[in-house]
């Protein structure tokens, strides 16, 4: 009987993890193995999730809103990213995070001098509550169109905070461009973490130079990887590595070292978010972990 308990916890956790990036309470159930070392730093599934989510307070606390580069601004919380892309025809909001954070995002947008009601399009990086639960409320407050990736549509339709239907105004497919005013974002399906997990790319101009910006989605593997899921991740890593990238961003601040880069930015000097070498850092961590989880799983399956 005792032996069944950890297995049961793992199954329950896996079910929860497919519905949302695990909240911190569930992160305690993440295993601290396998361990991988990338660029001198050790990582485990537990340390990755803990770093992504932070404390419940950090998930809700406003991070000082700031300009990342060109027309791209950070409007998220301490650990959950939300980006505002300002165009000549209104703005695009990427990731509304939890519904309870939408008013904080609104406050950040307004503190930067923009109107929340100028938000015309809402996009998301993957169908988990900590990234897209707030779509309905954000739409209510702005009238923006919610565009979702086809492969994530079923998961989003099942995401109903307070029983509210998840808005879906337009379905987007891999490779499709979303244009508003002078700005275009392109969807790149990088599945695995969810069926429709998407990296969005655009360009931004600063001091006369144009840079490739990538809003990466999570590539964090689950505790158990099915053969179909393994194929999705293989595709995702390949696609993500091929994206032209000067400015790596992500759905959690940890993934693009936001706090360190923000401190550097405040200290002056060149924009630390222009970081081509950093474009593969998170990919290297997630792919090493994915390989290690697959390896561990295969070893455990051997008689
Ligand atoms: Zn997630």
C-alpha cells in the first residue's frame, strides 16, 4: 500500500500539470531528479518549476513595467510574463496570465503611458492557466480579439475561470502571420508542453538597428513523456533552434534572466536584452532535461 502512494501522487500531479503550469504547492511534488548540468548550473524538474513560478506572492506581484526594446514592453508580474507590443494601429498583448493578474497588467500598461483599451489583439504562448486564463477578462476590458493556436483551442475552451467561456475570435495556424498596424508577429508551433505551444517572432528597431525578437514558449517536459509527446518535443526543439534570434524572451522571467537583465538595464550601458548568445540557454536546459527524463523513463521500463 505504501508503495502505491508516491505513484498515485505522481499520477494526480500529472493530471494537474496538464491543466496548468503547476502552482507552487504542486511544485513540491515535482521530482528532484534527474539532474542536468548546463553551463555550470545544476537543474532538476523541481528547481525549474520553482524558478518559473516563484512564490504565490511573486506570481501576483507587479514587476516594474519597462521597455524591453523598440515597441516591446514588459507588463507582467515578478514571475509570469506579459508583453505589450505597441503598433501604429493599437496594441497586441501577449499572455494575460491568471485572471486575477489582469488588473495588474492593466495598471502596468497605463503606467507606461498606454491605454489598456487600445489593446486590439490578445495572443498567448500556451494553453495553461498561468499564461492564458485572463483572456476573457482582458477581452471584456479592452474589446480585443483573442487569437489562439488551433492545436491549443480545445484546452483553451476547457479553461473557464469562474465558469466563463474562453473567448476564441480567431484560430491561428503554424507559420501564420498576425499583423496590426506596422507590426507583424509570426506563429511557430513548438509543441510538447501543450499541443499548441507557440513561439511568436517579430522584429524590433532600436538606435537604427533591427533585431529579431523571439517570445519563446515553455519547453519544459512533463514528468512522464508519451511516445507522441516525445515526437512533439523533438519537433519543438528543432524549430526553436532555427528561429533567427537576437532578443530571447519567455513566458517566465527565469527563462530569459529577466531580473538580472533588468538590473543591468537600470545600471545603464547597452541593452542587455539584446543577447544572441542567450537565445539557446533555456533551450539547452530544457532539451538536456527532456533527454534525461526520457533516459530515466526508459531505464525504469527495463525489466
Ligand atoms: Zn505551462
